[in-house]
């Protein structure tokens, strides 16, 4: 026999909050990395779609620009065009929401990284690359041998272990 468990809204909020706090920075970071191009194109598409809708949904605009405005289109075509415009509005809303969700993955990853390492992902990466450049300059100037450089480079990688997981900086 199945048991019935009753949860209040605050119970669900607490459970979700605890679950989210268990997720590290890499999960939302990987999701962002996988979908960031899609967010960009969804945002562009929503912008273009909104411009299209605005021009066709604004009867005064169409009246000024074209004698074949939506106002002058007869039924049943007019009904179909207006139905399409309503669907286009919903699609633009959907594209904007999805784009914001994907961008939210980046913010979540950055926030969690900051909490864990005490610095932003960008600052962490910048420090790594600055230290790496300084090390390479010493090698190029013959201030260290190839073996010394390799050992120092390995120390640098050990000092910044998360660089292998950071892809956008």
C-alpha cells in the first residue's frame, strides 16, 4: 500500500533549496557552456520576431507604410495572420525565457565558484594566465632550464586545479 505524504509549500521550498546548495559550480557551468550559443541565437530571434510583430500588429504603422495593411486584409486570411501574430508573441516570450535561463546558468556557476574559491572565475583564470605568462617569460629569457620550467608549470597547474574545467576565460 502506498503511503501519502503531505508537503507544504515551505517544505518544498526547503527541499529544493537544500538540493540546489548541494550542486557545485561545474554543473551549471557545463550547462551554460553547452547552450550559450543557443541563448545568443534565441535572444536574436526573439528581438527580430518582436520587431516583425510590432510592425504587423500596429495598424497605424501599416496604414502609413502600405495600403495593404492588416486592417485591409479580408477574412479568413486576416484571422490567420492575427493568429500567427499571437503565436509569434508567445514564441518570442519563450525564446526570451529560455535565453534568460541559460544566462542564469552562467550566473549560478559564477556565484558558486565565488563562494567556493573566494574569487570570481574570471579573476581565478586571470591569475593563472598571469602567473603562466610570467613563468614563460623567465624560461624565454633563459632564467630557468627546461626541467625547471616544466616543474614550475606543474606546480602552477596544481595551484589552479580548476583551470581544466573553466572554458570561457
